[in-house]
C-alpha cells in the first residue's frame, strides 16, 4: 500500500476500481462482508484512500446500486433498439434482458432494491427511474398498438414485473434450472400477451 500505488489511481480510476472490487465482494461473499478497509487492502491503497471517494460504507453501497441501475437500463435499451420491430418481439427481448440481468447479478439486484427503498436514498431512486420508465413506455406502446388492453400502464407493468422477478427469484434460488430460461421467457411473454390483450 504505497503512495506510488495511490498516485497510480488518477482521474477517477480509484473510484471505478473500488466499485469493481465492491461488486465482486457482494457477489462472492455478500453485502455484510463489504468494508472500506478490506477494499482498500484488495485494491492496494491505504485504508484512508477510499474515503476520498466514499465517505462511508453506505455511500459505497449506494454508488454500487446506482451503477447497477444504470447497467440495467443500458441492457434493457440495448435488447430492443429497433422501434420497427413488433411489440411481441420487443416485449420478449425486454423480458429476457431483465431476467438475464437479474440472474447474472442476483446479489447486486438485491442491493439495488434494498438501497432504492432506504430512506433518504434519492439519488438511487433517480438512477432507477429510467429503467422503470422504459417498462412503462413499453406497456403504453403495446396499448397504442392495440396489443394490450386499455388501463393504467403502471398496474399492467407491475404484473409484468412480478412475472419477470418471479422467474428470476426461482432461478436464483436454484428452484429452476438455468437451461430452462429461454423457454420460460417465451412462455412468460406469450402468457402475458394473451392475458393482457383487449377483449
């Protein structure tokens, strides 16, 4: 842990290195094992260095949650970039992208939602808005295309989210095999469309 090591982290590199190391710790050992001192040791800087970026452990956890929501939003948007595709295709692609993120990043996702509902975590809530706005917009697009029944897009979106999160929870709990994911995504999208279509 030399001064040279600390000088090597410039222009935000230490900030990023700490987030990467923190996510690895959360994934492999759980949130309870995360400490700024241990991260400093892992990254190779003095125990005080992380506090230049994160004043305390909660600030680090919140930053990790923010980056998680940013990644989730990016993955959802990348899944179906072509608005010309049919609604069914966009729905399936979005469902698949969410469940893959949720199963590839189970511990991170749990931290994201825990942080989002913590009192005073306004910046985490703000980071979560784009991904969930995208989901609301998808429901609205389906209604405008005549694929989904009229009604409150938020309530319809909650039903879709519950379906996606339910599948992810079953997989993360080893109650469903990972190789069944593609088939479950197809079935979930198909059944959601069938149940939410106009009468």
